[in-house]
């Protein structure tokens, strides 16, 4: 009997050992779970840190977009400035040739009938074609109303055939390069 009770005691002990082991494992699991749990204050601090990080990301994205827009605008401004500089230089060079063209046009108006005059007319037309190819256009002024943006009044003359402020005669042609006036037309205006 004693041997049986010793066996039962051993069985209990094994059973108890198993229960103790399970209880220890459960307790370790609970402790690990509790260790992973955070307090309300710590949770709120983490939430606030997360919101700050999100705000910082949005700010950095906005900063990046603004920088890209600034660079794009800078590039456009540089291109526009380069084009304006090119047109200004081209206009200045052409402006220096315009008096010679005016003189040639006046000489051709009073030229005699000679074969060499046709050669000069051909040269004059070639010069006009070069101006046209470069985007230079004449300012049409004959019979138009005086506009100080495009015309320069040399004299005012009384006229019964024209209204006041109307251009009577063009003394020197005006020219434009695109939208910019290179030289205004020099005109005589009716009083």
C-alpha cells in the first residue's frame, strides 16, 4: 500500500509540476503582455509625436513643391530675359541700318529711268525681305489716327481734307520687332 500511495504521490507531484509549469508560463505571458502595454500618458505622447511627424511631412512636401515652382519660374524668367536681350540687340543693330534704307527709298523715288536703278530697287527689296525674315514690320501710318505709341509728330499742319489728329504724311517709316517699337514713324499730323 505504501508503494501505491508513493506512486500516487509521485503522480500528484507530476501533475502538480505540470500545473505549476503552466501557471509559470501563463504568469510569464501575462508579465510580457503587461510589459508591452503602455500607459495612457505614454500613448498620448506617442500619438502627439505621430501627429507632429505627419505635420512635418506635409510641411516638407509643401516646401518641396514651392521650391520646384520657384525653380520653374526662375527658368522661365531667365528664358524670357534672354529672349528680350536677344530682341533688344537685334533691334539695336537693325535700327542703325534704317536711316540708310530711308535714304535709299528717297533716292529711288526721285531716280531717273535707268537700268542701274532697277539693280538698286532689287537690293532695296532684298533688304526689306531680310527685315521681314527677322520679324521686323512696318508701322502703317498713312491716313491713320495719330498714336504716340507708334508715331512721332514732326509737325502739325492745317488741313481741310483730314480730321484733327489724323496723319497727313509719313516722313520716315516706323518699324516694329514683334510687339516692340524699334523706331516710331515720323509723321505730319493735321491740326
